[in-house]
């Protein structure tokens, strides 16, 4: 299970506000905790997250999260793997009781641990054995069976220690570029993002292919749509035409098409379900 959720500022807000498509429903079905990475790992990993659920005696339920430009190492029973940036909504069917632990890499944080560009992992899940020659079965059991959160995090981080030791630090410009795109009232186009960074669009494209894994256009648009999901799920009144304009879409029709393509329903329909659930 991949849980691409958010750091604490800009359009990318705390986990209870951003990233989760159905925040009202998620609060009833999962427990979510976030833990800081150890100092030796923090240049590469932003934080650790743990999702637990207990749906015993209940039907299976779907948990959906929005895509973010981050890779994850996910300890999931029987399918521990490295997840590249996912460009679509992530959906996981939850049933019974379970737990998943993930390490969310910083933007560009996984690149020093790879032999090739981040774009090679986009929309892919690769086992740690295939990617690094590190079998994960023992670490997976240690992580997911741990009762103490400190032990859980320690086992997960220790798994990466041999790879991080001696590795080059991530390219800071990649993280800076994504932070600019994520900022409130940030750039609404690739050209505007390139200007903000004093780069050509070609340079920006190469930077994102190598260190982020997805094109800058994708990143800019996803942050705009994440902001839309957040506003539409809040109790405050929302005018769809004003929202589309404030997020830099051509018009309301353009906004509706892009929102519906990602979320699977129109902004108005999504708004109704969230208000009803709240």
C-alpha cells in the first residue's frame, strides 16, 4: 500500500487536510501516524508514516489518496517494495485488520540510491531485492510485528542504512522546484515555474526527469487539483468558477474536465458527497 501524503506547509498540508480524497470517510476507517526520520537519514527521507485499520466484521472498504511527486519504500505484508511516483489516484481495498509502514523520500531523495533516473520508476513498484539486491522478508516481519513505534521505525530505517552510507546528497534544486510549485498562489504553468527558478523550460524538464520522475507540468497541475480537493471537502462555501480561476485553469469547463479525470467525478458531485459525509 502506498500512502503518498503531505509535508506541513504550502498547498501540501498535514495529512488530515491534504492527500486523502475522502477525509471524512478515512477518519472512520484508518488510523494514521507520522514519525520523523533519524538525522542520518533525513537528507533522503522526509518522514515515516504508519497506517493501521481494523474493519473486523465489516465489508471491505476502499481508501483513495491523491498522487504526490514523492517515492516511497513501503513495508506491506508479502509485497514490500519501492514505489516510484504514481501519476494516478492510489486505491487500496482494506479488509480485516492490517498495518502498513512507509518511508516517504524527499523530492529527489531516492535518486542517489538508484543507478538511473527517477523517471525509470514512475508508476512502478519494484522489490528491494530487484532494485538493490536486499531481500526484505526479515525486515518486513520485524517492522510490521513491532509493537513499539520506536522499534517499528528503527527497523525500517536500519534497512536503508547500508545504501545511505557514503551516498551523495540529493540535488537540492529538485526539492526547491517542487516547493515553488507547491506554494500557495504558486506558478500555474511550466513557463512560470521556470521563470521563478531562473531556468529554461528545457533545463527544468531535464531536472524533473532525472530527480523527480514526472514532468513539471504534471507537478504544477497536481498541486492545483490537490488544492481543489481540499477546498471542495471543507465546509466553507465554494464558487466553482472562482475556484477554477484562482487555480489558474482556463475556465470552469477546463477545471471540471481535469478534476473529473483525476478524481472520477465532477467537482460539484464530489462537493456534495463530502458535505453530506461531514
